[in-house]
C-alpha cells in the first residue's frame, strides 16, 4: 500500500513539475534586430528555422538603435535583442536594467560603423579641428557614438566644441546629403552608402583598425526570459552559431540574407566583409578574457552581467 501511495505521490509531483515548466515556457519568442545589418541567422529567420527549432512562433522586430531595443525589453515587448550594440547594453546595466549579455553577434571595424564628412565642407582628417563649431549628426548612446569619440581622439578634434545633433543613421545620412550637417556618424550599409555618395570617411577602415577602434555587437536577453526559458535561449544561440558556421563554410543563401536585411547583395557583401562571426570557443574567450571582457572593464561595466553558460560548446 505504501508503494502504491508513493507511486501516486510521485506521479502527482512529476505532473506538477511538468505543468510548471509548461506554464513558464513562452508561447512565442520576441526578437529585436537591425535592418541594413546583415548576419547569417537572418536566413534562418526568413526560412522560419528558429520557429521550428524553438517549437513556438518567433516574432522579429527591427529597431533603429540599441537604446530602443533596451527600452522595448524593459517594457516587456522584447525577449532577446540580437546584435545590440555594446554601448547601449553597458548604459542599460549601469542603470540596473534586468538584462544579461549571453553571446557575441559579431566583431567589426569601421566598415559597418563610421563617421563621414561632406565633401562640400572640405573637412578631412588633416583639418578635422574645423568640425568644432559645426553641426554633426550622431546616434547618441550607440556604438556609433563610441566610434565618434574614438575618432575624435585620433584626429585631435574636441567634441565639446561641436553642435552634436541626435540622429539615427538614416536621418544622419539624409542631413549630410542636404547639407544640414558637415559630418554624420552612422551604421548600416544603406545609410553609409548614402552618406559616402556625398562625403568621405573621416578615417579609413584600415586607419581605424590601426588605431584600435573595434566594434562589438552582442546578444542580450531579459533576466526574466533567461530564467523562465533557458532551453529556448540555448536553442536560439545554437541556431545562430550554426548559421555562422554555415556562413564561414561559404554555404549561406546570400539572396535570402540580403532580402532580410533590405539590402542589395553587393552592398551586403561589402558590409559583411568588415564583420567577423566568432566560433563558440572564440566567443567564450572574448567574453571571459578577450576583447569583450576588456571593453566591458574599460567602460566600467558592473560585474555579473555576462553569462557564457548558453554557448554551444
């Protein structure tokens, strides 16, 4: 009789556990991403491979900057931000936002994020102090602002003496074309192409690389989603790294990726040329003691906001 009662109680506990897991599992996953910012996993987005792997619908929403991604996460509208800029993430956790860094989307130089001066202004690296007193467009609180600050150190111009206007990349490119600003710092293939049609990069990609200017985009997640859906988060990261491996092997569907990014294939390939998609092992090393770790420490990021346990190692 005791064995029967124990069996019944065991079944009851198991049932309660399974019901609890079912109730905590999300019935959809909401992901933030950028247009004009191509990545191999966008092929899987287009082909519904994330939904197949996760077993629930995956809703992808594009944003204009990483700060807006943070706001959406805090509002409960987004679970995972893919390729969020590191600076917006750092700003968020410094304000005690309940989000965690769980993966690196890519490393990149100034091929994907840059500052462009208008040819009409006559301002180049050689006379960059002429930016002082002029209007410049910068998407504040983003990796583009970091690139702006680091570039000004290289060329010897004082940002405090400039009239800095908050503009997202598309707006900044348009303002440069219309002559409303003499320089625009921006990211995204289409925006950079529009800006360089009337201007030139203040620093070339190689000059920026030589100066040690490195961009890192990450995958962040709300603490709530991470705790309630660890399996789903792990699967999301696994699918992303499988896509990266496919890209490194030259097997990505570039037409599908370009469509997802709303870019022409040629322009997309040019942007991708400046991106490095790390292996899981490289990612872990960067997060624990490499480029990412150094960036976080250099920016005074509070500890305890990085979790490598979801990487497919």
